[in-house]
C-alpha cells in the first residue's frame, strides 16, 4: 500500500518531464550512428596537421638511426590514435624501452 504512494507521483513527474522536454524540441537532433556512411555537415574537419620535434622524438623512442624506411608512415600520420606512439606491453615485450625509463 505504501509503495503505491511512492510510485504514482514518481511516474507522474517522469511523464510530465518527458512531455515538457518533447515540447521544447524545435528541430530534429542528429543522432550519430544511424547512417554511418554519412558524415554530418556540421562535424568538425581537420584541415592541417603539424607534428613538432617533441612528437617525432616520442614516436621514434627506442628506434636507432638510421631509421628504417618502414617508419616513413609517420610523415603522413594524422591526428588519429596510433599504438606506435604510445607505450605498449611491459617486460620482455618492451623492445623500445618505453617502460624502463631509458
């Protein structure tokens, strides 16, 4: 019996708040993921990427000169995540010395 006195007002408040929020929505809201092949027109666009010498130093840590040709991909590396510029596994697998403090 007591639960009814708690549930009914809670349901009424919830329904009223939902109705009020729907009444305030004037324009449709973009929902990401409904059409993954289409980028929204208002999405930010990266037009230029500049990596400073500190970024190259961190990216090439543990790699000795002369740098192999396979690392030329760093010249075209954008601002997206790449595991090559972050510490990986520890101990035996840490061949570049990221976790040893070298």
